[in-house]
C-alpha cells in the first residue's frame, strides 16, 4: 500500500487479458475444410493460468476438443475471418493480448455451395491470404496494451521470431520450434524461446500446464514494467 492507501506498484492488480487459441477452419464446401494440427492446449493452459492468478480472461478459440477452463469468458469462432472480427471487437478493452492461435494464412477464394464432386484426376484450389490479426493489433485496431505473439517456426527460430516481433509491433514473441518431435502442435509439452526487443530467454522443455504458469509470470512482469 502507498501512504494514500492506494495499491503500490507491486500490489496485485487485476488485468483484462485476451487469449486466442486453437486452429481455424477454412471451409471448401459444406463438409470439407482446410485446417492445421493445433489442439488449443497451449492457449487454453495460458487462459486457465491467468484466471487462476485472479485475472479476467477472454478466450477466443477455434474448434478444439478441450473443455473450457473454469472462470473465463469464452467465445468460439471457426474461421480466420471470424477470429479477426472477434479480436477487432474485443481487443479495445484489454490490457494484454496474447495470440497463441494457429490462424490459417490462406483461405479458399470461394466456398462451393454444394459438396465438391469427384471428377477430374487433379483438382486445383485457389487460396487467398487471410488478414494478419496479430499484425493488425497495433496498426488497425489501435491496441496500446501489452502485445504478445507466438511464432511457430521450423528453422531460424530466433531470427524469424524477431522479425515477427518487429513487423507486428509485439512486446514479446513466444517462439517454438515446431519441427522438434514431442513439442509444439498437439503435444502436452513445449519448449519456447522468449524473444523480447533487447534480449531472449529460453524456457526449457516442460508441460504446457507448467510452461503456462511461467509465461503468466513473464507476461505480467512485462506488463507491469510498461505501466511504471
Ligand atoms: O494448440 P497447440 O496444439 O497447443 O499448439 C500450440 C501452438 C504450436 C499452436 C502454439 O504454441 C503456437 O505456436 N501458436 C502460433 C501458431 C502460428 O500460427 O504461428 P505463426 O508463426 O504462423 O504466426 C505468428 C503469429 O501471428 C501467431 O501469434 C499467430 O496467432 C498470429 N497470426 C497468424 C496468422 C494470421 N492470419 N493472424 C494471426 O494473428
């Protein structure tokens, strides 16, 4: 407490946190879609760990098989466009935004109104770029809070993550090498490199549950340092 009875700089402070998680599904026709191997575990563990620490969490998630953690607000979405719209609508009231979702970079140019028929020996799909939601946070949505991206890389982990940190205006990028067996997509474990503007910090192999608690501590410290 300070002398005026208000909270001191290190007093507990409830913050509003948006977490994106899971894959998106980009429909081709009424029964088929393009997606990826994200299970949502990393994002759901983060959401649960922030809620456990007493914070207000909104989890925006693509389709997963996971139970929604207790004590959080939950908004399910399906496509990259739906996730973009949901983030755009909610990010303005957030103190921290964390993008753990594996959002499709491309979506079919057109959705067939009927189930596509098998006829020719080959089928060529035309895909168009989706909007970069994380990349829009600063420039389009005007977000001024603490911005945390993820980077799923199969090579040049630090350099590629640092490129995303700069291009997307992040305060921190959590980089994982998704070519390593046993971590990353659909695993219960992960191993990440925290890439900050002026330094890196490696968090060794751990369960996503334990890692999420370490990430909560790192992200809250970063947020508090920015408020001073
Ligand atoms: O879900 P799990 O099975 O637990 O796996 C966890 C994970 C591997 C999905 C997670 O740790 C992870 O790395 N999430 C980010 C996956 C990703 O798509 O990374 P990227 O390097 O392609 O994208 C960079 C960042 O931009 C990410 O924060 C992503 O959410 C964001 N992005 C990407 C494309 C897009 N159109 N909009 C975005 O916001």
